[in-house]
C-alpha cells in the first residue's frame, strides 16, 4: 500500500508550505500530516489555529493544550489583522510552547504565516530564530496561496516544497 504522503515527503526538504485560500483545508491537511508523522514515530510540535464557535484558538500540537487567539480583553495587548483582533498573549504562549519543544521535535508546524509575519510581527522572530539557530528542524508553514512568494522569500532560507491541500468534495 502506498503511503498517503509519499509523493510530497522527502528528507532533503527543510521548509514545507501548505497553501490554499481561506477555508480550503490547510489546517485539516496539516493535522492529517501531523497524525501521519506521529504514526511513523516522528515527533512534531507547533501550533494549529482552530476555528471554534467561541472564536479562533491555538492548539499546541505536542500537548493538546489550547488558548484563545481572538477577543482580547480591554487590558490585553491586541494585534489587529484585517478585521480581526488577536491576543498578543496567545502569540507569546504559542512561541513559548514551540520554544519548549525545540529539543524534542523534528518538525515544527506554524498555522499560519501571513501579513502579520511579513510585517515582522506574530511568528516572524520565531521563524528567523528557527532558520538561524535550528536549521535542521523542518518547518511546515501554512500560508495563503497569494502569499507563497513573499513568505518563501522572507522565511525560507533552505530548500522548499510547496503543497496545496486537496479540496473537500
């Protein structure tokens, strides 16, 4: 039986971009890839941005812990992204969690890299640190299709593979 990701997996690649439009299945595809890697005995860490009825949440892949990403309280630092207001504390939490897993994980997933990071905020400092200090850790970045070139130019200092998730029927 052929492995479901055999066509896109290769040990040479250090950065993978999973791309698509809003609602196209990037997070679901990344989640399936994380599960596949786990079944193969490989350790993956990072964060997925999940949509919930109460708002978006970051999920720590390594522990299953979650934190609210949206709806900052009045006394919290807010990060505006388009029409959304995200919690700076959620980004700090995610970066801390990823930092704690650097010694154990062979791959780091970040959902998602976009205009915020291209402007130097959000996960940008972490991505620069990963590229500079941990080049052997594979990075799996979720990105909107229209930002592939900009994200690759800014954050992919090594071999890159671009993968578009299959659309749901």
